[in-house]
C-alpha cells in the first residue's frame, strides 16, 4: 500500500513531509524517512524506560522531540498522571500535525501533566527559567549524529551534554535513542563526565533489527 502525502512544510533545513496509510503516519525530512508508525516499538520502549530510570516516583521528564508521539505516549501511560512531561519540538509544523492528524490514534487523551514547547531543545535547556529535569530523553535525530539539522551536532558535543547535565536534578539522567551503536559518542560522553550504559532494543516484529538506548549518568562528586 502506498503512502499518501498529507502535508509538507518548508523549514530552515529543507522540507518536512507528513504521509499516512490509514491510521499510520510517516515523517520525512528532505526525502529521508525520520520516523514511521509501523516501526515504533523501540520509541515506545524508550518512553517506558524514561519512567523506569527515574529515581523519584513523580519525575519531571523532558522529551525532545515529539515526532509521531510514541515516546511521549508511552511515558504518559507509564506515569499514569504522576509527575510532569515537557516536550521540546523543533518544528511548530510537527506539533500542528500531531494535534490535527496523529494524536487521535497515538495519544487520544491529552494528559493534564503535559506541556509541548516549540523550538530547539538545546536552546530550551539553556533558558534560566527551565528545569531541572529528573530525566531528559533525546530522540531528535537517528542517534547522536546530526540528521534533522546540522546544528544538532552541538547537542551531542561535550559542551552540549554538559548543558543537559546542568539541568538535571541531583540524581537525574539523560536517555538517548539511537538507530546505531555509537562508540565514539560513548568515549566523548565519558570524557565529558558521564557513566554510559547501553541497552539493545529489539523490534518486536524484526528481532534482527536492533536500536539502542544510551543512559548517561553524570559522575557526581560524593562528599
Ligand atoms: C525521530 S523523531 C522523534 C520520534 C519520537 N520519539 C516518536 O516516538 O515518534 C525526531 C523529532 O525531533 C525533532 N527535532 C529535531 N531536532 C530537534 C531539536 N534540536 N530540538 C527539538 N526537536 C528536534 C524533529 O522535528 C522530530 O519531530
């Protein structure tokens, strides 16, 4: 079955496009598939993991970005109304598509503890009025390499990671989704002061296709 084009949006980095097949959606950026709803198991696991790795029962979880909302929906389901969820999404168009087309099947009931903020998550966490977060979830590219925007490389730099760390609670962690193993990134994160653990996430229908969740825990000085 073919994908039907629903809408396109010109963004600074090129073109975003939303496609649908019945109730399943796909987003492409400059013709490259960013995400499709047929293969969202690992994004859903990531959303559950965000609650599992939190060290408090009612965490404030920051998710970047929104995409098709599977990570958000899984986090919301696992929190059961506790805590808070803030989503930072670069594209206002993606937020608009989510509200108008995607949410009715992915997140039919908008949780009261949810805030969606348009804009770059790197700029967002540098705002003085923002944070701290118990867990920051990063799924904005295909892994810790810029895809959506060249500027996203800053997010995965030592400086970028330390900026995220500065907006964590004392026991807070960063959780990062990746479509590939990223040993260079692990070395960089360790050099920037994190202990890194990696979990392979098998797709339910494609056990041969692995995605990865990296947990980055700042090395904290003990008194
Ligand atoms: C792979 S999708 C996220 C998939 C999502 N986890 C899900 O369950 O559908 C990546 C999203 O991150 C957004 N994004 C890319 N760069 C960003 C940035 N710097 N700040 C915030 N959002 C960003 C993209 O517009 C896109 O909506």
